[in-house]
């Protein structure tokens, strides 16, 4: 059998396994009465948002497709763009659909069967997301590579796939982030701070919108985010290999075709290792959730390292390539562990302690924690770049960086499964609270949610590191592509055009952060006014004698998200085109470098500060430092409220921003 058939075939296999997992999930009880009704509201709200978001995305994709046809005068790149957009949208939609079906089943399992069963159900929901992301990446890219990507003369066509995936990811991440945080901030400030009622209290009109937001932001949005980094790392590595000199190729592999295929081969092995990791978590589910998830993640990575060595050796390639894979995989683990420390270790307790002197010191401490948390992850990324460059011969170092990114992302199936588990567990706790299932059930869901907060924070750190490496590889591919058509092209820091580009690039992360944070603030303002109105005008609502109008709050969040996601998306796609054609490839290369550095630093700072503020609030709510209702708790809630758009809207948007700008630049490189 032709080995080029393996990636798409394994993609199909992954989808079959995802369907089997969903079938097992669907056999669990959805409960009845209030539990089932609440779950239906959450599922309906999420589906309505996704349908409206994808309608806008379809128009945007159609416009870009027309421009690609005009620019390239060929069907290859535009068709690849459409396929990439469809694959990304499908992965996000399926993952979120499964998550909204898993949340209520997790609640019922916690109520009737115990913690181990609830963990299994929540993880099944996340596993569908993880397997779908990995499988659609392999199926889409593998099929395109089989069609025309293996020919270096036509390899640039698959760059369109990455552009399609990135475009969907940006809108999904930004739109979902604005939705979830506008609802979360509004519900928290009016419910917990002003009205003094618990989180997820059924009297609060904003709680359904908050739970819907967890799915559209942290499941569908995160899935699209990881999907585009996953595909981007492979596309960049293939592009670099296609332009590599024959003499350099000979020092690493038997042929250029083998070198171009190795990213897909590694991802194929990674999918199988992810399935093994999911089985490990299922087997270990009787243990504590934290232990089971950690063993599954690390176990999948270790298996992948061993399997990748066997793969590279069997293809007669240099062992240095395997060391690049290991560097990327180990770097991903380091970034995850550092993120776990800063969002769940001593820094969190320090932030909570600082709440004794008010919200101002909570904010100061959280920002300082976020800034400090940047150090080791960035050193890790620099280490991966250095190791990859040193191990491979001159002229192949950037390929090693791409392979390092592939190594970090190859087991995305298990990584994404554990990340998506968090929102499912969070929703399960919310449903238990709203349905009044009692302290025992809530204790189980709170335990799952606590682990989910940590896994979500780790997932964000991992996503940032992976996006940084993937973007760097794409930028390297852009440089190689332009150089192949223009022998005089070079990015010298002494070149005024390059310097101008660097400063221009540094603008975009800050401007997009401002746009997204202001969007959350404005939408939250509308949400707060609506919740206050309902508390005031609906008789008996605060006494629990009347039902809130939750649909109105969902509509406010949906409208705000769809309206305000347009500007960042258009900016990210248009900026490289304008700079590239107006100032030239040198300025565009400088712009990508400036944007990359600032995006990674801002993303790490905001994501980790937000995660630390969130867990500091939960640390107080456990009864520490006065517990719920205390002045320390009020200060911690303020910190968490500020941190919400940090960690779930603006921070994650940085991952997509740099990858969109980089992949658009790579697509237009032949035209420059």
C-alpha cells in the first residue's frame, strides 16, 4: 500500500474511534425534570450561537476564496482554503456538540454512580473533541498532500488549507471568548457581588449564558485554536522541506519526498498514541482525576517518543530529527508544568492572601505573577529553537524547529481531550447547582471542576507554546519561499524596512487585545443592566418563586460576540496583504517577527494571570482567609473578573493572531 494513504486513512480511523466514544457516552442517562431542562437550554443556546457564527464565517470564507482565485488564477489554493475552513469548523462543531451532551450526563453520573463514573463521562466528552481535531487535521491535510502536496512545485497549494483553518479559528476563538466572558463577568458581578447569591444559582438570569459560553469559547474555540496550530506546524515543515537544497536534504534523509512526508507520518503516529493515552485514562479512572489525567497525558507522550524513534529509524533518517521531536515534546511538558505551578501553586495562595488588603493588591499580585510566568516557557521555546538548529546541518535548522512543533502537537488528541474535559466538568457542576442536587453531588462535580481548571490552564499554556513554535516555523517557511523566488531577499535588522515592519508588527497584539477586552467590557455592561432589570422587574425572582428570562441574556452575549469578532478577524487577514504589497516582503518579514514576540509574551502573561486570579478566588471559596462572603472573597472576585477576559478572550486571541498573520503571509509569498 502507498504510504501516502496512511495519514488520511488514520484520520478516518480516528473519526470512527471518536464516534464509538460518543456512542458509549450517549448511553449514559440524561436524567429528567430540572436537570434535563437545564441541559437542553445550554445545548440549544450553544447550537444557535454556532449556527449564527458559521453563517457569518461562510460569507467571509466566500469573499476570501474569490480573492484567492483572482490572485492565483488556479483552483489549488482556493480549494485548499475551503477544505481547511470546513475541517476546522467541523472539528469545533462536533466537539462542542459532544461536550454539551456530556455535561448533563456527567452531572447525573456524579449523582447516581459516583466520582469514577462522572470522570469517565466528562473525559469521553473531551475525547470526542480531541480525536476529531487530530483526525480532521490528518484527513484534510493527508488528502491534499496525496493529491498534489508531494510535488514540491505544487506544495504551496496546501498553504491555503492552513489559511482556511486559521481564519475559522480566529473567529471561533474571539467570538466564543467574547460570548463566554461577557456572560461570566455579568453573572458574577451582579449575582455574587451585588445580590450575594452563589455561582450558578438558578435565580441568576446570566448563568445559562455563562454555561453556554464555556462550550462555545473553551471547547469549540479552543478546538479550532489547537487545530490550526496542529496543521500549521505540519504545513510549515512541508513547505521548508520543499525548498531545502538537495545537498542539505542528503545529510538528513534519503530523498526530499521523505523529508516532506515525515511531518504527516509523525502526526499519524501521534494520533495512535493519543488513542492509547485515552485508554490509559479510562483504565485509571478509579484513581483520583488528577492522577488519571496526568498519567494519560505523560504516558501518551512517552509512547510517542518511542514510536517516533522507530518511525524515523525505519525511514533511514538522521537521529537528529528524532531529537528535535523529543525537544518539542519535552518543551510542551515543561510549559504545561510551569503553567500548572503559576495557576495552581503557591502564587495562587499569595494572590489570595493579598486580598486581605483589598482588590488593588489582588490585581497587582496577579499581574506580577503573569509577568513572572513568562520566563521559563520562553526559555523553553528558545531552547527548542537552539537545540533544533544545533542538531541539524546548516540550512536545515528551521526545519528542525518545525519538526519540534510537530513533536509538541502530535499527541493533540489526548491534550485536547483533557483540555475540553474542563468545560464539561464546569458545566456539570453548574447543572448540579441549578437543579439543586445536593452537597454530595456538588462535592463530586466540584472536585472534577477543580482538576478541570488546572487542565484548562495547562492547555492554554500548551496552546501558546505550540502556537509560537508553529508560527515561527511558518515564518521560516515564508522566508524560504520568498528566497526561492528572490535570491537577494534577506531579513537584516539593520534594514530600515525590516525595523519598520517589526514595530508595525508589535502594534497588532496590543490593538487586538484592546479590541477584545473592550468588547467584553461593553457586552458585560449590557449583560449587567439586563440582569439588574430582571432582578428588579420580575416579581419573586430573588426569592426563587419565578423563573428568569435566560434567553434574553443568551441573545445579548450572542449579538455582542458576533458583532465584535469581525474587526480582529479582518485586521489579521488584511494586515499582511497591505504591508506585503505596499512595503515589500522585507517589511512583512519584520512585521511577523515583531508580532510573534509580542503575541507570545502577551498571551502567556494574560493567560497565566487570569488563571491565577481564578484559582485564587476558588481558594478563598474553599473556606480559606474568611471564605465566601468575606472581604477577601470580594477582592478575589474582582481579580477573577478582570482575569476572565485576560485568560479566555484576549490571551487566546494572541495564538490565533500570529498564526493567521503568518499563514496569510506564506500564502501570498509567491505573489510577492
